[in-house]
C-alpha cells in the first residue's frame, strides 16, 4: 500500500519555516543597512541604498519561494535550490564571522531538507 503523498511531512514544514526565517533575516539586514546602523556597511548613501534594496529584494524573493514551495510548485522547488545555493556560496566572498556561519547553517538546513524531500515537492 502506498503512503499518502499529499500529506505534508514535518521536514517540509521545517524547511518552509526556515525559508520564512531567511526572508526575515534578509529584510532585517536591508533595514539595518538602509538605516546606516549596520557596522559592516559604512558606504556612501547611494551604494548603501542599493545594497539595502537588494537585501530587501532577496527577502521578498525568499518569501515568494517559500509560498511556491508550500504549493508544491516545481519552479518554486528549483528556485529554492538556486537561491539557497547562491546565497550560501556568496558568504565565501565576505569576511566570514560567527554571524555568517549562523547564516550558512540556516541556508544549508533547508537545502538539505529540500533535497531529502524532493519527491514530495516534485509529486513523484
């Protein structure tokens, strides 16, 4: 007898929560940068505004991807893999501190869960 493939596994819920958490982190980071209170972003006004806008856009993208994952969208699944992969690798181009390591852990956890539960997301 086949298991019900429509029931959401707990690991999928965890991955969705982590994607929303990542979204909130990106949006908060953008807010800190925009306000000029992020200690690592001592840029002039225009570059700071651009970096803040890109951070907020990444947060919105992560939120949209989470919505796609919740609907079991094939596009959402592959977008999530790309987003998490790119943002994880991007940390290597920065001075890596403890906050970056926490960020990588929060990125890698849903990436692992997405790969683990790929059959649920891809309906196969």
